[in-house]
C-alpha cells in the first residue's frame, strides 16, 4: 500500500524472459518522487530533481506511458510480482514489445502502478499526476501496432523528410542580405565604418544594438 503522506508512486519493470507458463512478467516497486525545493529568498517551491528514489535512497530515471486503454472485455493475463494480473489487449501488446526493447527500464503505467479499485489511492496519484509526468525522462505514446496506423505514420515521416529536403536553407541569408542592402542605402555609413555590423555573418540582434548606438551618437537620443 502506498504511503499517502508522502510522494509515493509505483514503477514497473518488464522482464525480458517469459514466465514458466509463458506469460509476460513485470516487477513493481514502490518509490518516492524527490521532495520539493523551497527557495529561501522567494519562498517559491520548485520541483527540480527528476526521476524517483527507492527505499535505499537510490535515484532512478523512469518513463511514463500514454496510451488508450481499449476494450475492457478484451484482455490478456500477465504476471506482476509473480501473481496473475489481467491487462487490456492494448497494454499487453505494448508490454510484449517493451520486454524486448525496454526491459528493466522503470516505467510508470497507470493501469499497473495505481490500484484502480482503491479510490483513496487513485485520488492520491491524480494529485501527483503533473509531477509524475514532468519528472519522467521521457513520455512514450503508444498508438498500437495497427497496420493502418503504421501506414499513416510512414506517410507522415516521408512527407516530413521531403519538406526538409525541399526547404531553401539559404533563404534566411538571402533575406538578411536584402535587408542589409536596404539599410546601407538608407544609412551609407553602415557600409563604410570599420565597426559596421553589415557583413555576411552578422546577427540581427547585433545590428539592432549597433543601430541604437548609432542613433544615440548621431541624434543625441535613442529610439526604441
């Protein structure tokens, strides 16, 4: 049972090997989110540290899983800490992949890490949901292994690659050079003074700073 007086959470690890009866195996441990830090000067409470701590004070990074629960009638059996536990098909499919790719990684999965039949525990965990997700190293989004979804994502990735290839990476430089030529027409001294920022490598913020200085020198005042 979680300690409701602290920032207790559970994290799950998926075992690479199946159980003797061929089921996915998970181990769940109780851990604690780091205590908040209070700024002595402002009194503001900050949550700086990421990850969690186990009962031995060891720090662990973890990942959160975001997914659709799916049909409650469509479920499979796994083993959690050696005991039989039913999960919905969508989560089972994720765990079946995770045992090959994320085995022994600490994961926060609501269906496994929260006792869904315990209202007090659900409320305690919901209050910490923001911290749980913000403290995660990564948030994984599981869309399933549906072939239609896979096809759509493949098309999206291909379109993204094509847009990157088609992008004119010289365009920002061309725009800057056009603006620079316009500025030198209006302010000829910008092109001739040795400290002039007009060059192929100039950064716009440096030009703004220079123009403020230029205006103070030539007009006796600074314009915004």
